[in-house]
C-alpha cells in the first residue's frame, strides 16, 4: 500500500487529507498522479495543476521519482511559509 | 520514533517565543562567537492591498523538520557557523504576531549575516508551510511568489 497525504488548498479542493491505495501498477509519482486524477472530474482538474509539488518520505521529489509499497507520498501547492 | 530532541536546532510550535530568551541561548557559554545575527518575521497588517485580520499557518509535520534540518546543514557546509536556531509558529496568528525566528552565531559577522539570509531564503521556498490569509474580503490561501524563488536561486 502507498499512503498519500494532501495539504493546504489541495486538501480543501479534494476534501481529503489522507488515503491509502495499492501500489499495483504504480512505479513513479507520475503514475500515482495519473491514477488519482482518474477518480473523477474534480480530481482530474486539481491534478492538472502543473505547479503542484510532491514529496516521498518527507523529501521533495520530481514526477519521475520511483515509489514503492510502504512509501508516504505527499502532494501540495508551492509553499508559503516564513 | 522521533523524539523532541531529534532536531534541537528546530522548533515548530503554536506558542509565541521570546527574542531575548533565544538570543540568551545562542550566547550562553559561547565565548568563541563574536557575531549573533537574528531575524524575526511578523504578521503584517496589509498584503496586496487587503486588510489582513489573521493568518492560519499549516505545515507537514515530519517533513517540515527534515527540510529545515537539511537547509541548516547546507548553511553549515557553506559558512563557519557556531549555533543555529530556527523557530516557526503554526496555527492562527494575528497582526504583529511573531511568525518565524532564525538565529545564527559565528566568529565573525559575514558568515552569520549570509547564513541567516540563506536559511530564510531557503525556508521560504522549501519548507512545507502554507499561509491562509483572513482579510476584510474573506479568506484565501496565499500564492507562492516567484521573487522568493529568485532570491533562493541566487545563492
């Protein structure tokens, strides 16, 4: 299983903060994004945003990053702290 | 299991902090560093023409600490630093409230000035914090500024 978490505006748009899904057929962040976008129109729209950032196990990564079962993947908008 | 002391140089907290106390900790039993540079970020009353009433700060527990620890390590690779402390508040903050503190000591001022600015510039673009602004015209999530990306890229 892959744990997926969402933050800030993204969490609100999806009305979801966390979910788990099978790692079957998912090799990279791009694969996971495509699968999530497939859920419905709303999710498709949200994941079409090219500015979204992603992290695997608390490290920022690109779409090509390989992922595997047991990983924690996060999607979130560009950060605005400080 | 992550304990409170996993990252002694980093604190993510809802509570306020005291600049005087933080400076005292940076200076205590520290005779070798002649320079102490601190930065404090506060909530402004106006942003992009709107009257701000408060901010709500969200973060990604775990990743926040890890990303700040990485930024501090990078700063230590580049400059000769003594002590470093980074505090970032989360939750609801009001006008004039302190949001962020970066304190750095070194033997001489150049290293402390540069490292402090470097840590702030990188925190702005890499640490997973998000601000929701509550204004007289409603609430909204702040957009990241490209000027912040440029500042971090110049290092």
